[in-house]
């Protein structure tokens, strides 16, 4: 069953004199209970897409439906059944954790008690601070509160706009575990993130760039599409190494990834000759073959 | 109902948790009502006069003494040079130069008439005008005394003259405070009602909380009522505080019925809140809302009849005041406080206030969108 359907959605914004295309011809479907990731850098159009799907904004062209309801015609129905967590913390900072929750619960004509089983896992972590004002919470706690508020009415589709931006590594990991748990409740989750490493935690991801979806696939499918052998290379002077490699005609691409540079060759070279081939171009201390990550695929797609 | 209740609960919680808002609501009326009326004084006192006496006669000295004794004037200098006196004006130390010519007494006695010269510093038009008028009336008075001294008036006055005596209705002592303080209170109530509402909603826009509300299934009217009711209550609270302060510090007790003021205020506030709502639908940031409010309050005050009477404005400005809700309330509160007008007397004002409420709120509701 399809929970979210987006059909050739287009959105433009008028900037001074020029027109900025935020979304061009976006198409995708998300099935019920899926954890779907929108991966892309800032400005890719993720938030605009979310705002259209949560009925806060009208698309210029195309149609979209959430839970079988049209985002324009049946927006009232959609508002009853989606949970939206905007990228910026948008709860009342001067109300306490408890007050925020009961406020949003009441707006949806429900209560914390009614849906306690759903938010329990998350709410328990912030419960010790329930008398604290939301503004005084730490970043990770704020995210959890926002997620609780978005879940309080047992939505069938949950939209999370960059929920882990600005959150520490541990909280991020916890957050994704929570999302995995939520899937058990048959909630469709659409999450956007600029972090490529989080893509592998989704069931399927859409790689977005400049208002376009470059590829939609499972994380595994995406990395399998990376056909060229990928090599991780290290040297004494990493910056100089990168510049030399990028200048070389033998090398197709070279991007810095942490302690290594990820390198592909223009023409296929037998694995055994790679080290010697590289040594001809620049001094390298370590060379190893690695499987491609989502980020490698993203970089590759961006080049095309 | 449950939704409206939680919206109100939330709004009041936020208001009472924000010390700045509380301070504005309670301190603003205190300061404005207690300090401003002291300064916003129509009466002109301490007009500085420099006298150029070229005569030095008994009469000229009598005249100068009379001016001094009136209590309105300070004698800055008494000299023989107009240039020197004008210098005082140039340095803003004198407002009026009164020149008594050399032959003042001689002319008065011989030719039955004498001339005096008055130069007014017109930079402050009001002061010059009123000061000049005071001085003229003192001189006239002096003139009459002189004539009485000289001539034995016949029993029947050969020329018919009018004697005018006046009585000030509604404000016998012409106490400007009774007149000003209620007017200032109106401006205050207006500010609390409209601008706090506008800022409050725009703040939700800025912080992003309005988005979170917009994705919920609540209705537009619930959201708007949830915003209007708290500030309606706050507006009436400010009015009550203001009326109490007026009574305690100025002894102003409305001649008319207090309920007349409250009934009008209740309707009037709806319009004012609608204005706040309207501003908030146009402004994207609190800064914008602030500037629009500032612009409007200037117009409201200057074209509201608070300081200058509407009747003496040019016709176009008078037309303009018809579209200024503040002018209606200022008139009403003065009518009730000073004259004791009843609901029947202010029925047209009430109608106008209701019209403002309907128009401004409808406009705001049409313009308020839950989506962009």
C-alpha cells in the first residue's frame, strides 16, 4: 500500500528578479510502514517538499497525496493524520515539556495517556525533565520532545525534517533507533538528512540535489550501482596528494574521506597494479580496495 | 470547546511567564498616567519677558509691575535697548519683548492714546500665541484702570458696551488633567490591545510555532479566538488599572456610569484586537510589526483629538479622524467622565466601534492563511 505519492511536483520561488526552482519534477512513492530518507545537501529542496506534503505550502505543478488524501483538496484530513517535526525547534520554549505535550495532544483531540504506548520509549527519556521549560532543554532532549509532540496523535505518516542536525553523535544514534522502533507501529516515516552516513539506516533513500531526485533505491541498491572499483589511499601529505591525484589523467575522481582519499581510475586497471600505478603519480603510504558508501555514490551522481 | 480552552490556557500561561509583558501591562499605565499628564500641560506659565522701557515714567513702571504681578510672566530684563532685549530672544532666554516708547506717559496724558510694541518669539507657536494674548489682556486691563483714574464716567454710559462673563461647563476649573488623563488611558488601552496582539502572533511566526499549529486540525476561528480573548481581557485589565489610578491620583470619578465606559471598551477592544491581528498577518518579523505599530500609533495620537481638538483640524484631517478608532474612544471617555453621557448619547460611537470590529477582524481572517 502506498502511503505517500508524489507526482511531478514542481515549486519555484521568486527571488529578486530571478526565479529559483526549489523542486523540479519530483516523483516518488513511499509504501506504508517504510522508513524513507531524503538525502541531500542544504538547499536541495527537502524542506520545501516537506512543506508541500504537510499542506503548509502549495506546489506550482503536480499532485501529491498522503495516506490517499490529496494535499490540496483534502488538506484537512491530512492535518489530522500526519506528524510534522520541522527542522527548527518549533515548540513553545516558555512552556514546560509536559505542557507542550498536553497542548499538542489536546489540539489533536487526544491525550498523552491514550497514546502512551507509542511515545513511551521516547517520553521516558525526557520524563525526568517534564517540569522544565522546553527552552531550557539540551539539543538532543529538544529533538526528543519534538518527536513526542509529533507522535502524540498517533500519526500514520511522520515527516521529520533534518531531525538530527545539530545533535551529538550519541543522540543521533539513539534517535535512529527510536525511528526503527516506531516502524513496528506501522508508521510511515519520511526523514530528511544532510548526513550521508544516516542514509544506510533507511529502507529506501532518495538522493536529492538542486531540486531534483538523482536516484531512488535502497541504500544497498545505491551502493551496488557504483560500478567502478574504489580505492582508499593515504599518503604523508594528504592535501598535496589530493591535488596531485585530481590533476592526473589516470585518476577519474578523488575525494577526501576522513583519513583516506577515495579514488577511482579512468580506465580499468587490474587490482595488482593499482599500487604501482598510484606510486607513479604521487607518494602513497597505503592503498586498499573498499566498497562504495552512499556518499561516494552521491559524489559520483553529482558529477554526472 | 476543549481546544479553545487549551489555547487560552496556553496563552495565559505564556503571558504570566513573560515578565516583560507583565511589566508593560502594569508599569506602562502607571508611568504614562502619572508622569505624562504633568508634562502634557496646555497652560502657559513662565513666559519670559524682556521689557524695554524708554520712558521710565510712573505709568510705565505701573504697567511693568502689573505684568510681573500677573504670575504668568518672568521678567528677564528691564533695560533701554531693544537690540539688547532681542538678544535674549535670540538666545532663547526671552519669549516676548515689550517695548514702551519714550513718550508713553506724555502721549497718554496729552493725546489720550499711546502705543506699545510687542515682539514675540514664534518658534514655539503655542507659547507665543498664548503669551501674547495674556500680555494683551493685561495691557487692556491696565488701560481700563488708567481711564477709570482719569475720567468720571457718567452714570449712564454714553456708548453701549458689552460685559461678558463666562462659566465653564463640565470642567469648571478648566483642569486640563481631567481632560487629558482619560485620553491618555485610551491610547494605552489601544496599545496593549493591538500591538501586544500583533507582536504575540508575529512572534509565533518568527519562532516557527505557528507552523506546528498550522499542521494540526484546529480551525482558523479557534486559533484566532485563542489569541483575541486573552488580549481582550488584558485590555480591559489595563483599562481598570488606569481608571483606578485616575481615581487615586487625580480624584477623577466619571460623572457618567462606569459601565458605559466598559461596554464601549469591550466593543472597541474587539476592533483594536482586529487591527493587531491584521498587522500580524502582514508582518513577518516582530521588527516589522513594531514599526507598523509605531507608525499607526503616531497617527492615532496626532489625529485622535488627544492633544489637538479635531474640530480645529483642516477638513481633510477631520475626515481622516473618522477612520481612526482611537478618536471615538477618546471622545466617548471624555463624554462619560466629564459630562456623564449615557449609552444612548454614545450610540453612534458604539456603532462606529462595532463597525471597526467587524471590518478589521474580517479583513484579518480573510488574510490569515494557514498555508503559503
